[in-house]
C-alpha cells in the first residue's frame, strides 16, 4: 500500500477538475439568478464561490503535505491537510447559516420567481453534475484517506440538496405557493449545518490525537504478538497525521537476546503491523526484556517417559520431543510430541525444526545440531544449547536454570555465552 507524498496525486487531480466544473456552474447560476430574481439561486452562486475558495484551500493543503520533514516539522506537514478539512467544515457551516437566513426571509416575505424555466434549467443541470463530483471526490478521498477531500465531497452533497431545494421552491412558486421555497430551504439549511458540525468534530478529534478506531490498537497488539520471539505487546499508541497513521508499541522479548537479534525483531514487528494496518506511515518499536522470563524448553528424548527420560544423541531421528515450560522457580508444565520425522529418509532435520518453531519453543537442549536447523532456529529467536546425549532431562534442565550451559554460536557443540 502506497504511503508518503505520492498518495496526494489523485487528490490534487480531482481538486483541479472540481474547480473548473464548479466555476462554470457558479457563473451559470449567478447570471440566471440575477435575471430571474431567484434569491435561492443567487445564494447557490455565492455557495459556488465559497466552494472555489475551499477547493483552493484543499489543493494548497495537499501540496503543503507533500513537503518532507525538516528540523522544525520533524513529523512532516501531513496535518496541514487536517487543518484544511476544518476550514472546509467552517465554510459549510457559514454556507448553511447563510441559506438558513435567506430561507427564513423567503418564508416571511414570499416572492414569486420570475423566469422559472431558466431557474429550473440551471438547478436541474447542476444536480447530476454535483452528484458526480461528490461521489468522485468521496471515492478518491477514501482511497487516499484524506479528510480534506472527503469533507469537500460532503460539501458538494449539500450543494446537491440545496439545488433540490431550488427546484422545489421554484415549482411551488410557479403553481402559486412561493412560501414552499423558503420552508424547503430552511430544512435543508439545518441539514447542511449538521454536516458542518460533524466534520468539525471529526477534524478536532484528529488534532487532539484521538484514536479514530480503538479496535486498531487491539489489531496492532495481535499482529505484533504473532511475530515469533515477541512475548507480549503493550503500551500501544496510534495517532492520525493527515491521511496517515503514526504509532508506537513496546514489545517484551526473552532476556539474553543480542543487539542484532533485537534490532531484527523490531523490523519484523514493524513490517507485520504495516501489512495489517492501512496507511501506517511509521511504527516506533520499543523493546524491553522480560523481568520474569518464561522459557519453553524442548529436548530430543529416547523414550516417552516425560521428565524421567534421557536426552537423545540425535536431533532428527530422536523418537520423541519433550516440551517443558520453565521459569526462574522451576518447571511449570510439560508435554511430549512424537517425532514423525524420525522415519523419514530425507529432510528430517528441517521437519523437526519446523515442529519446534510451531510449538513456540524458545530454547533447544540437544547433543547434535546441523548448520541448517541451527540457522533456522536462530532466525526464529530460539536459543540452542549443547547437552550430552544420555543426560537425564532433569539434570539438563537444572544445568540450564543454574546457568551452566553455553549458547551455541554456530552449528556445532561449542558455545560462547551462558544462558
């Protein structure tokens, strides 16, 4: 999914097209409104002028949002787009208020409209054109996640409603009930004001860093914790900046991970979250080691005797694997898995490795270990420690808990770091 300044291209394009169309409609409405004396059509011409101002503001906002971050604006200029959306909302409110005043005046002093056919033609033509513009801008606004473009789309929808009011009013005036134009205009004016208030509130929430969708925080947590090596994700924060999201998350990882592994893990979390969260511009990943570390230790064993078994000399052909959950206080629980790869003639090592990864193990205690399985386990943040074949499971676990074992640095039995 595309992020960065390039996403504003479509927004600028639709803004230019809208400016030209609205300018043509505004001229038509202004000329016909003056000739016919239709106050409602003249009000629409004024509304078109405010639309042109709004479109210029939207275009300027999109252009400014393209600017790269600098020392003064280290997060970039994306929030200019939000400020513009607020400006458009204010324009909608002013337009709605102006229409409400004019409609009220028409209710108190009903005046027949001259040349009603011209007025009907001008209003009738503008309805499908404005409806097309509104839908076009809404689609682009949703695609680029731009509040300013979406706000302008809502403004065009209010113009569609007000054009409908003109039609109703002119028809009512034509058949002898000029007060209908004022009553219909007052109703639509209230609806327009409501739209302006909703857009204003939405823009203010963005500026106040309110979370647009609280479920996103849960989604980020689940995505981060789905990365192998992450014990827990917490302190999740998300905020909107123009069409993009900026986020932070703290992940808890097993103690003892070196700098390279933690750095790689943070990138894995960022990539995973960016895949699942639309328009995520950046995610800052903080890393903390577990205070009370829990390990899921796995060992190849010679028989299905649980904690009373002995460590097998072989990695790929051991008949069973024991998985033991251990913390600083000792063993919490254990279970056995049959090694279905033991009977295979080929790829026994990688098959066993995949099983260990799928069981969410964090530590492997074994005698032999080939280079291939070693690198796969290392890449999945599973520490491997050499333990001599024939050692009892209890003795092997005691050695690990007491810190006597050393971490493998390559695919042999040597190690260079205590657990």
